[in-house]
C-alpha cells in the first residue's frame, strides 16, 4: 500500500481552506490512488471553526483520508509534512497601509518558514497562496534555507486558468482545448497574461481570435482584474477557483505536465528572460519527475517585454519593502 502523503493547509478555517481540504481528501490534488493525512493550521480565534471543518471531514467519510490534524500550533502542524499549501495570512483591511500588511505577513511567513525548516519532511514542496503570494514565498525561502529553492513556489495557476477560460468563452471552444497561455510576474494586477504562444487544438489563439485590440487590451485587463470582479459579484473573494487551481498546481508539479503543454507557476527566478534573479516570478514551466523547468526560447515582442519588466519592477519593490519590514 502507498504511504499517505502528509499535506499541510494553513488558514484551513478560511474560505479557500473550506473549498480546498475536501478536494485534497477526494484525490483531486494527488490522484485517486494516493492516501492523504491532512494537517490543518489556523490561529486561535478560528480554532472552533477549524474543529468544525475537521468534524465535516470525518462526516464525509473520504476513503483516501487517513487522518486529520487540526491545530493552532505551528510546530505540530508542520511536523512531517511532505507538502505545504500556505493559504493563511493577514488580509489587507480598509485604510491599512501596504507596509503594515506587509509587516504582518512577513512576520507570519518568517515564523512558519522556520517551523517548516525544522519540522517538515525532507524534500517538502511548498505552495504559497496567501497574498502577497510571490513575496510571501520569497520570505519563506529566505527563512527556510534548508528547503531547496526549487521546492518553494507561489500560485499563479488561477490567473493562468482564468486566461484559458476567457479564451474559451471568446472562441466558444472547450477550455481543455486551449493551452499554453502564460502568466508572467506577480500575482497582482501588474501580471501579464500572454497568449502569443497559446493554441486551440494546435492553432494559434492570435489567429483564431483575429482581434489584437481585444487581446492586447480587454483580455489582459479582464484577467488582471478578475479577482476584483469576483469580489464585486460574490462580496467574497475567489475561493473554489483558487482551491481548484491550487490542486492543479501541485498535481502537475508532482505528476508532470502533459507532453507539449506548459503551465504557469511562481518560481525562483534564475534570470531567464532577463527577469532579475532572486525574485519569485511567474514563468511558463513544464514539470517532470517532481521538478519544474522554465520553458526556454519563447520569443518576447516589444509589447510583452515592457509588461514583463513592469511586473518585475513591482516585485523588486515588494521585495525591498518586505526586507525593510524584517525586524
Ligand atoms: P480567509 O480570510 O477566508 O481565510 C484566511 C484564513 O487564514 C483565516 O481562517 C485566518 O484565521 C487564517 N490565518 C490568519 N493568519 C494565520 C496564521 N498566522 N497562521 C495560520 N492561519 C492564519 O481568506 P481566503 O479567502 O481563504 O484567502 C486566503 C488567502 O489567499 C488570502 O491571502 C488571499 O488574498 C489569497 N488569495 C490568493 C490567490 C492566488 O491566486 N494566489 C487567489 C485567491 C485569494 O485571493
């Protein structure tokens, strides 16, 4: 029998957590043959709600779920985990300065990094979802030096999937036939959704859409602003789509991307495409044998170059701000 995978979800009592843990328990993240043990972490004010989620997991009688740890103790939560999905964080509240939110999150990610560093299983893979996702991942990397940097990533797969969804709606084709969109950069409104290499059943999206004005304008804006549009409609931020995309991210990372297909992941930049090294930046990647690799050699036109640089600049500024918040 396959040993269960220990999967940490932080912020598990929150909205994304509530959508995510049943997906993991049902095999959406690791496939139908991989048993799991869930480690759920939240903070003391959410302890009772967290216990309620645990009760529901028991009630759902998931065959693959071999155990549930629900705790507010970061060491207990991190001990022995093979995967860590970091959803917990401090949200930006109205009237709060960016620096104040950053200070809160830097301190959360610094301490959770240390706990993972000391207590996670060797070769633990980390996905940061909580915003500012790229910079939280960078702080985590900084304070968990024994976790290989290739194991620390952030979620831009939701943005990637949103881009596929917009193209499928526009062309009235199945979303599974749309592939190889790219999200470059930050998981923020400066991200660059790029369809210059995207295809539908092998045909270039640019030719099929045949409307550069829409592709270079409204399409980009719609993907960049989709999170805000969901909040406006739902009065709550994206949760089921974020949870589903987090499963996609880890599943493809662990089980591999299909031949000829790439996905977007926030990963530690090695300077590819002249993106400054040392940022967590979203690139097109393929995955095999549990490792991602940045897709090389894609042509970048002048329009795209500016957008890649703009989002890199924002990330460099966030990095500087984050470091200035370290006490
Ligand atoms: P919620 O506020 O519903 O849940 C967050 C949970 O984290 C709460 O239960 C809270 O108690 C917990 N928490 C706070 N500090 C913690 C700590 N130190 N340790 C453990 N848990 C802690 O937010 P939700 O809608 O679930 O969103 C979670 C995060 O995902 C937010 O930061 C959000 O901005 C981010 N998102 C990222 C996306 C992405 O694509 N990367 C998209 C969706 C989402 O907006």
